[in-house]
C-alpha cells in the first residue's frame, strides 16, 4: 500500500510541476525523488512519471557535478 501511495504522490507532483520545468529541471527533479527513495528509487520514479531510467540516471549524474557545471 505504501508503494502505491508513494507512486501516486510522485505522479501528482510530477503532473503539477511538469508544465513549469524544462527538460534539465525535470530530470534533476526526478533524480532528487529517486535518490530520496533509495534502493529501487529510479525504477519507482520511472514508473510513476513515465520518464526513462536513463533520463533519471542522467539527472543523478548532473546532481553529482558542482553547481557551476550542471548547465
């Protein structure tokens, strides 16, 4: 049940924020959500948003860069 609630929370947040985000911000937001969830987070965020795991992985890699290199 908690997994379904988490997926629904992520889906609602994504749908609310998506019109305001560009591609970079979208993948970085998804990466933050995946990192927060820990193990299996990328797959869970991918299922909830429809974003590919490759896209979320790219966001994770970007977040590991210093802020001035993220553009």
